[in-house]
C-alpha cells in the first residue's frame, strides 16, 4: 500500500488507520506471527500502527500487550497468559522514562557506576529469563536522549549528566546484542534524533496519556520496529535494480557522451551522484544483488561505469539489462535469470513514468518514490528499510560473488551437449549431515527465505531449529554444496519427525541457486540412510501449495514417492516405502562429511 | 471561520478516524454516541483535529471537553489566537 511506504504521511496514517487495516486484511497469503509487546508506557497506538506496517509486509500479527508499565513483571514472574500465547517475538518497549535511577549531581563515581550496573542488570536479567523461558526472538528499544540537559553541553561528557548515562547504558545494550543471537536493538535513539527529539519527546503526551513519545511520531517508531520484524521473518528485498541515466549519474549518456555525464568530484551534482554510487556499492557488500535496468545501447551505457572516477564498475552488477525493452519485462526476466521472485526486487529510477510501468506490471516489487533530487536518493532508500540487516552472515557478504560465479557456470554449460557431462565437470562436493551449531543461524535464515523450493513453507526461528536439532525424535539434515567454481554454502535443509517407524517430513527446502545440480537427490540418499539406521519403514512427504512453490508440486513423485492423498486445495501427501536395497540417486556429487 | 465550517470539517475528521460515513455531529454529541470513541481513540481524534485546524489544544481543555459543541468552541478560540 503506497500510503505505508517511506516517505509516508504520518498524520494520514493516524487518521485513516481503520480504513487501511480493513483494506490490508483483504490481502491473501498473510503469514501469521505472535508478538508480545511488553511496554513501559502506553503502547496502544504503537501496536495498532505496527499492525498496519506488518500487514503491508504480508505478515498478520497477533498481539499480546502487557498492562501499562508491567513489562518487567510480565517478563520475570510466572505469567500463564503469556505462556499460553507462545510468542514468536517479544518486544520490550521501554523508554528513558523507565530508567529508575539517574545519577545525582552529588554522586561519587562509584555510586554512578553502581546505578549504571543496576539499571543494566535489571534489563539483562529480563532478557535471559525470556530467552530461557520463551525461546523466542527478543527486540529491545534502546533509549532516546532526554528532552532536557541539566548541565547543557556538559551533560554529554560529565558522568553526572543524563545524556552521558544514557549513552553508556545504550553501549551496554549494544554489547549484549552484538554477542547474542536472536536479540535485536530497536534503535529509537537514532530514529528520535532523526525525527527531532523536541517534537518526539513532547511531555504533553506523557502527562496526558502516558505515551513516552508524541503520538504523531508513532508511525515513524512503528515502521522502524516493523522493519526489524519483517527482516527476521525473511521478508527483506534481495535485489537493488538501478536505472542509469539521471539515477547513477547526471545526464543522458546516449546524448551527452561518457565524458560529459555528471559523476566524480568535479561538480556538486557529480559529487552527489558519486556519493549515491558509494552507497549502492556498500549495499552490494551487505549481500544485496545489484543489477541494471536501463534504456540505452549497452556498450555506450557501460562507458559511463568505465570512467576512472566512477565508483561503481560494470563488474559490480550481477546482471545487466541494458536494452530498449519495457523495464517491467526486464525486471521479470532478471528475476528468472537469478531464480528469484519479482517481489524481491527494489527498482530505482528517477523517471516517474518508468516507475509507474514497473509498479503496474510487477506487483510486489518495491518502487520507491525517490523523487527527482539525487541528493535525497540515499535517504529514501535507506529509511525505507528494504535491506534491514538483522543477521550478517559470511554467506551474505559473499552473495554477489556467488551469483557472478553462477554466471560463469552457465557460461561453461554452453560447452557441453550432455547435461550429465556438465555436472561431472563441475566436480561437486557436498557436506550433508545432522545440523551443527555453526550453521544454526544460516539454517533458520534459509527456512525463512525459501519460498519456491519449499514443500511446506514452515518457518523456523533459530531457537526452534536448535530445539529440533537437539530432539532425538527428529531427523535434521543440512546440505552444503561446493564445486570447482566456488562454495555455495548451506543450500538445503530437511527436517523430519519420527512417529513409531515412520518419518514425516516437516520441511524440505533448497536454495534456487543450486537447482538442477542433483543436490535434491543427494539429500534424499542421506535421508534414506539416516532413516534406515533408525529402523524406519516409511517416509511421508507433504506438499502444501502457496502462490510461490508450484515448482515442487511433483517433487515427491520425482523422488519415487507415491501420492496417497490430495484435497480440494491441492494439499498432497506422499509415501515412500523404505527397503535395504535402495539405490542411490545422486551420481554427480561427492559426499564429504567432516563430522561434528 | 464560522461555527458551521468547523462542524463540517469536524464531521469529516470524525468519519475518517472512526471509519464510519454515517456519523452526524451535533453540539451534544459525546463519546457515548459513537461506538469506537474510547480513551485511546480520543487521543487519535485530538491529534487529527489539531492537524486539521493547525492548532494545539492545551492540556486543561483536552481533559475537560465534554461534548462536540465544546470541542468546536475550543477550536474557534484556539484558531483565532
């Protein structure tokens, strides 16, 4: 919904939220999610507006809201209601109004250190209690700066100052977050500064309604925390697709020539585009794929990126669609080439007409209103939170590399007439075994990101993955694939649970970047091996259709399963009888298990 | 701005906030008359009214306002400042 995309009109959201909600609830295929909001102030509208942003991300939240300022009691003491609710996420929504004891001017440094420790420990105890009891993701607000400074500027440098105290407390929160999985800081310190602390902290709303922030600031707050949630849920965008003329540089390269476009350090406009190019390059380092979509002659356009002073180089893009096709078609083709869905794209173009064509023809793709001022491009893309990072794995940082390597594989395929010979030439090696601690985060990430090669679309948080790995009545297998071109990392996961002498497959997923490499057969072989070692007689597979997973509709038939059930919605159940003479299906991948 | 104009714009604000096109306002309309008008929605309503008329209603007035008639009086007084 355009009204909920950054930059949004907060006033309009507050005024029309009922209407928006009604409209958003009509969207099909929403993912349910249980969120407990434990607040240190009134949270009513925070929750209502979070609901809008989450619905807009395809998530249908169910909320538990603590009574006013009962966050600590709710977390620390037996709480049957919250236990029964079984939250997927607990959001501790506290503010600097919840700090119990600030330094006084007469305090010694020991007293101040003690106050800091007390304040911090109260929170840390709460996080640890929640982690052990609810085993769910935790999101914690850090603290916004105070709305007054007793000592003026010295408040920041003097340990007696509140600004100083809050800064230290926030640093302690950061250290915990940096060393703890499934724990995320909601940075209200930044977002309140960006909004303007004076307006954000208007005490009117505290004294009138016990809101610790002004009501008009709530959409900014709720949007910011919703971005963390959708990122945890694997709903980040994956590709940044860029136009070239007047998006990456000033001017039209076909008319002006590579020497005359504006980029580099010579002019203010050139500097602006250079700064934007640097920002785009950094986004690529996060693991977001960079692609081009431009109406130009390809060779002419690439000259712009080959200039010495161009920050972005042709090699930074995994895919280039530089032609005279409609941009919406280029986007859809790019999605096919990368084995991704069109809705994982963010399309950036300075031309409103091109934006409209893509918006109209590619539902789900993000097309930010970046306006016509290049100096604002960064702000709009950045604050939109398309690529909100919650976990930064080594895989993420290497992703652009991996896709470039994939392009090389495709190139080498052309030299073969026999596909089997091609697979043999890749010299593939796989590690396929029980989940190990090093990969828990990647495995959980994969369960949340895989949409196409996903039989049941069951999502797991990292704690849930750890729990099934630890449970003897589950079979858990991950597969990691490498070949002579490079390492693809963990690309496939199977989770099955054992009932008597049957194994039921709860989850079977694979990353689309290793399609048609026989990896699914290698996974099947190991699954069978594990089942046989546990004296299991049959394997039951399930397929639940979604808008995105049609490619695996007949997956179990391919693996030799027999269809035993089908309902009107197309849900199917498949059975595979095990026997000792199972013939291995994988012919091309060498299995090398390192052990734990 | 006349009192009639205030009522016209107020009606529009009420209809959007409560997502109910049938709402008709009079001087004596109170929260009793509108289903969803609870203390939380009251906050949103005040924010929307303040935005609509570009005013800031003081704390004392927000707490003592008894019906829509009084709200209109406050709006007239505040916007003439």
